[in-house]
C-alpha cells in the first residue's frame, strides 16, 4: 500500500497528481528492472529563483544481488539506455508541457533524474 501512495511525497504544485504518479512509477520501474531497493531512492524538491527542480537520485551501488538459485546477473544502470527509454520520453513531454526539461545525470555511483520546471507566469 505504501508503494502505491509514495508518489505523494513529491511536494510541488507545479505537477498534477497524475503527472507525479507517472514520474514516480517510471522511477520505480527502472529500479525494479535493475533490482535496486526502494531505500536507494531519494527525492528532493527545491526552488531556485523562478525555477522548481525535482531530483530523483538513485544510488546504484545498493543493487541487490541475484538470488542464489537464479542464473540471472544484475543489470547495471547505463545513462545512455536511461536517456533513450520510451517511458523517459513521456517524462520529457510532461516536463516540456510545463515549459521545463527532464534530464538524466550521473555523478559517481548516483544516477539522478532532474526535472526543471519554471514558475507559472
């Protein structure tokens, strides 16, 4: 139940509830695909002048090991694949519909999806 309502922790009035849900769902899908626990995600919202930035940071070093009886190996995150994902295109459309942008960045072992949305005028 907590996971179904966790998208509500994105505290901004710049996005609709549906948009927040879609963004959060995308992040969780990426994390599930790469077997990264939910505890590796941190969400921060900040206002910088006339711009609101929402950052979803994933610590990739906390990837779960495959089960002992599984022959599947861990799938590491790759910036190029994240940037060309079909769902990421939806996130970019959501951001651009508000006059903003969405980008993936990597700093060390942390992958960050950053949404930048200007204040409404």
